[in-house]
C-alpha cells in the first residue's frame, strides 16, 4: 500500500512538471490503439469475406452478377 502511494506521488509530480509530455504520450498511445483496432478489424473482415467466397450461394450470385 505504501509503495502505491509513493508511485502515485511520483506520477503526479511528473505530470505537474511536464504536462505536455504526458499529453503527448496519451495521444501517441491512443493513436497506436486506434490504428491497431482498425487494422485488426480489417484483417478479421477480410478473413470473413474470404470464408464467404467458398459458399456455393455466394459463387452463384457472383457468377450472375458478372454476367450483366
């Protein structure tokens, strides 16, 4: 418990001394998280679409669509 209080004092001291550096770190972490979530969602979506192509109903619809 005492170590947690000391750590919080160190963190608050760092925030008071360099608030812009802390904000920069927060924005960088948020940006990387947003990029990672978007990238992961696209990978999952592409895997889902690739699995759909195997289905016969999708192949029939695609063939009919290409005929137009």
